[in-house]
């Protein structure tokens, strides 16, 4: 018989009932940065196609990418790239069944966040100062 | 892995270990192989992009047109395109429950990844052969 109305049994709890932890946060951010990088590849393809098309189109891309808004997007892309990369390296560690205990999990999660921010700032520092 | 006599899985199906989707660990393994390639290729990619950011049009043509840079860029984009297709497939399967929409989105996902890889390869080769 088809059920009508709400289930009369306890339903499994969803995300909002748990206290947010750094490991949860980094898991979510890994997926978000992955999706961002998916669409971010368009930035690369557009630049390459513009360069292949000639001087005028490349100058246009340079102007847009070099603007404040363009730089902000590229800064975000840089961070997403490094964050997803370090998150991936964390997954390589877990693939060997290592680093799954509570303390190491938390350390790896923080290392991913701090490392990605550090690499992003370092890359932009080299670009702006070099 | 149900081994009791009530399982309707045949011994052969258990031995093959391909599961209901008939693909076994294929998706997982491809995502890891491309992930390793991506980590390695991210280093030259970031270096090339930083060089490009400092160059004018002629300089950029020279950088991308260099055989080593061209091959490394194409390798990175190919690996990234395969990797992102696998990742986006999981996102779609997790959140889109309507069968029709899901199939259409999975198709567009593949089209997008192939388009990204082909367009980049075309542009890079054209730049390389222009010099």
C-alpha cells in the first residue's frame, strides 16, 4: 500500500544537525573548488584561442584578465587550483589507509587550507614582485 | 559481498567484481591516475602562466609555441579534462535525481570536457606551427 503523509519512523539526520568541523568544511570546499575549476578551464581556453586568433583578440583578453575584476577571478582560480591539488594529495594519503585517525584528519584538513592560501599568496607575490 | 546461499549473485559475478554498474573500480582508478598527472603537470602549468602574465603578444606566442611548453600544456589540459569529467559526473549523479535531466547533463558534461580539450589543443598547435 502506498504511504501517505510523513514517515512514522525516525529519518536519518542531515548535514544541518551536526556541528561543523574542519574536515567537513574541507570536504565541501574540495567539491566546490573542483566544480569551480571545471568552469575555470574556460578562462584558459579563451586565452589560448585569443592568442591563436591574433594580436587584437589577445589584447582584448589581456585587458579583461588584467583588470581588477579579472585579477580577482584569477586569484580565486589560483586558490581553487592549489586547494583542490592539496585536497587531492590528502586523498592519496587516505587511499593508502593512512592518516584516518581523528588527530591526523584534523591536521591534514588544516594543512590543506593553510597550504593552499600560502601557495596562492606565494605565486602572486612572485608574479607581482618578480 | 554476500556469500550466503540466498544471494542471487552468481559466483562468476562475485569473482569478476565489476558490480551493478559493470565498471568495477574503473572510475576511481582513472580519477586517481589523472589526479597524479595533474599534480605533476600543475608545476609547469603555473610557471608557464606566470611567464605569460609578464609577456606581450609576441612573447606569449613564443612561450606557448615552444615545443616543451606546448606539449606540457596539452598534457595538463587533456589530463584535467578527463579528471574534471569524472568529478562532475559524480556531482551530477549525487544531486540530479530525475533520470532524463541526469542523462542529458551527463552527456553535456562529456561534450564540455571534449570541447575544452580539443579547443585548447587546436589553439596550442596553431600557435606552435605559426612560428
